[in-house]
């Protein structure tokens, strides 16, 4: 039996996927902020160590959220997780390089650069996850 959601036209499903992607992104970001702020506040880690731990925790919130909720995959973590981690490392490097180019070479205000990099990261991540990481193969 087909549900109303499974019979949704392709454009509606694409919009819903983008919304789910955003929800997972917000959850991963909130996780990062909670860990990065909480660990130093309770004396469990320095801010730099807390940022590293927060990044690690949030990347797994992102992975499992996108795997289960955004792209509705089941199992096969040995297939999807390495691809996700590679995509995350490439995009993180690109974000750092992009920030350097915008601020140090092009002399852009760092706040504007951060916003532009964050938007480019989110869009690139969606594309990479959609056509690469979570495609069936």
C-alpha cells in the first residue's frame, strides 16, 4: 500500500529532502554548540579541546541524522560512513581554504566571509550527500 508521502511528486519530495537536511544540520550545529560551550563551563576541557570534541560529536549526529532521516537509508554504514567522512574532510578543508582566500587575499570582512563559507558549505554538503555519499551503489 502506498502512503501519501511515497506517492508525492518528485518536486515535493526534493523540497522535503531539503527541509529534512536543514533539520539535521540545525541539530548537528546545536550539538556542536552545546558540547563546545558545556565542556569548558564544567571544567572538563579547554575551549580548543572542547571544539575538537564538539566537532567529532556533531559530525556523527550529522551522519546518523542524514543516513536515517534525510536520505532514509538502512544499515550499510561500512559503505556510507567512509564516504561521509571523506566528504566532511574535503568540505572542511575547502571551507578553511575559502575563508583564507576571502579574508587574507581578498581582504573581505571575516563576518561576511564566514556567512558566505557557511552557505557554500551547506549547499555543497547537500549536493555531495545527495549525489555521492548516500546514493545507492
